[in-house]
């Protein structure tokens, strides 16, 4: 029988994202168990406010969210004792910022497996790759340095 969003332990009122098996309320998020027999202990960490892109979360709140992520990871690791704990922040299916915390026992089929080479099949030419890399590097440096003026950031983006 389908569950109603209003019955969820954590329902987002903006997008109807729901967390069912609540474990804990943390600083700026909720931690819930994700029912997945392949990965016992798999959890979701859901940001309390409706935000669709991690990069739009104010820096102070993002730091608190990452602190919640570490806290949750340590708790999962202490209970499940995985060989590896994977973290995924995707947003392809649900438009609400949340992390998947996926514990892998050493015996799991996905443990220590490389990302499929088919994901690298669409690589650009080396010149385009280098140009994009340079633009991203410039933006990331300007965005992170205190005291860099708005004009300098605009120049780095090519808009001044």
C-alpha cells in the first residue's frame, strides 16, 4: 500500500520529498534509514530546508550540513562496520538536497570496483578539456578568496 506524504517522518512541504524511517534529527538535517537489503545500514541525510542545488546553500549552513554528514557517517560506521562508506549527492530523481550514505561490506559486489569506462566515453578534445579546466579553476579561486572584488570575479567569468 503506498504511503501518504503527510505520514512521512520528514515531509518537504515544497517538493513532497519524504523520509520514512527516521533515525535522528541533526543540526540542519534529518537522518533516515533507506530500506535496501543490498547495503544494510544505508541511510539518507536530508537537508531541512527545500534546496535543489547544494551550491546555493549559504556557506555557514553548508558547513553545518557537512558536519551532520560526518556525524552520521561515524554513527553508521560504528554500527555497521563497513569496509567502505560511499557518499552520493545526486539530485537526478528528487529535487531536494540529500546525501546517500552507502556502507559496503568487503563482500559486496560493488566494493573496490572502478567506475565503468562507458562513463568516460564522451570526453572532449584535450584543447577543450584544458580550456574548461582553466575556466573552472579561475572561478573556483576567485569564489573562495576573501577580499576578491566583485569586478575581479566578473572578469574571471569573462563578464567584465
